[in-house]
C-alpha cells in the first residue's frame, strides 16, 4: 500500500465515516465500491432524469448519483471486467441501471488500455512520471485490448430524458469522450468532468483545453469541486462543473432543488 500523508489519511478516514453513515453505501462497500461522497457537495442546478457516467469504475460516482437523483436513469460505461462486476453488485438494486462494457472515445475500434495497479487510475493513455510521483501505487500493471466507441454511436439523443447530466472521468482521455459526443451534447444540461492542470497522462488535454472545447459547444464553467493537491501543494486535478448556456438564462441565480437531498443543509 502506498504511503499516505497525514492529510490524505485524514481525508480517507472522514470519507469512511461518511460512507458508514449511509446504509446503501455500507452495502456497496461490502461489494468493493466506496461511494465518492465528496460528490454530494457538487452544486448541481437540476433534478436529473438521465445520468451518463463515463468511466464508472466500481460505481463510486454512480452510487452518489443514484442517492441524490433516485428517479434518474443511470447509463454507466466501464471497460474493465473486475470493476464492472463490482459496479453491478453495488448498484444491483437500482431499478434503472444500464452498464456498457466499452471504453468511450472519439473513434470506434479497439485500443490498448493501460491497467493501473490501482484500477481506477487505468486509462487509454500511458501514465507520466508526474502521475506516479504524486500518486504512488498507480503504476501500469499490464495492457489489455478494449473496444472503443463514441457516445454518438451508442446513444440515441432523442431517447435521453432531460434534464441530463454527463459525467466524465477517464484519466486524461476526457477530450476524446467529448469529441465523440457531438450529437449527444446538445441534449446535455450539465457536465461534470475531471480535469488535470498538469500532464498526468501522456498527451492528455489539460483543463484549459477542455474549458475552451465546451465553451465552443455552448457550456460555461459553473463550479470547481474536489481539488486534488499534490505533494508540493499545487492543485493537480479538480472536477469542473459546466452548465449549458441559453439566451436569456439566469445561470448566476441559484435554481431551487427541492428534490435534491444532496444539497440540503
């Protein structure tokens, strides 16, 4: 197990306490999935009816999404068999779950997938020395071949109920997911995407490029959540929340979320 700093160990302990307080999260933990409780604080502006979770891993985000938006359809994409089985076990009681065994990208075909020693750090891209320096224990363990496919070829936009959230966390390959969703993006209301400020995966698009791409497609940056700070105190990553801009909209005014339990005091 990699050495943990005092700050990281304290954060992990607090997360475990939060998980143990929720019976659904406790059950999922027995199946190997630790709910990403940090996402309970994300200031979503909608009560979503559809959630597309790209890079679901073991269902860490999907568990929180299902808790915050219990009526939403969950569409999860995860190419690794082991984490995918844990996802299905953890969320097996969710009545509107679809799990798809694909690595989402901009092109259909096959690709070499880098499996990390910590499986949730696996990626279509190779890790850099910066990644393994700040996150010891995430080194590449093996390579496997996976099927890749764009969201545009797997989803029918007209069948996706709104409001719609797209969550993307694919360890450096986020821009390729977005490029393969040109037809889906007009249906999306909010996007939560993990972005890096340093090159952790070789050739990845950094946060500025993701922000620019989404701005060109009608989204504005609305919030920065859950920053990850490296060993030298520099912010390495954060979850960026984007909202679709509309003529005459009032995005600077909070939207009531009476049904969103995750935002209640």
